[in-house]
C-alpha cells in the first residue's frame, strides 16, 4: 500500500469528499461539467464559500490522522 492510499488522498477519494462538501454546503447535485451555463456557473455567498473551505480543510486534517 502506498502512502497516498494510507492517507486516503487518492484522486477518486478526494473527488468523492469534495462532491459531498459541494452537496452539503452549496446544494449542488454534482461537480461534473454539464456544458450549460445555467448548470455550470453559480453564485455563492462568502459565508458559504468559507464553510466549504473549512470543511475541505477539516477533511484534509482528518485524512492525515
């Protein structure tokens, strides 16, 4: 097992966690490109962005343990 797998930071694992955060904080159903401006571009408050960044930071800290 590589150190990447040990820390749970494989790209697929990261994508899953980021999608979970996007769903929870931004109420986005997916982070996949859908090739439509109305689906791919959004406006969010600074508070929502801060919550998402904090969640991503905490996920990174938890992965290091």
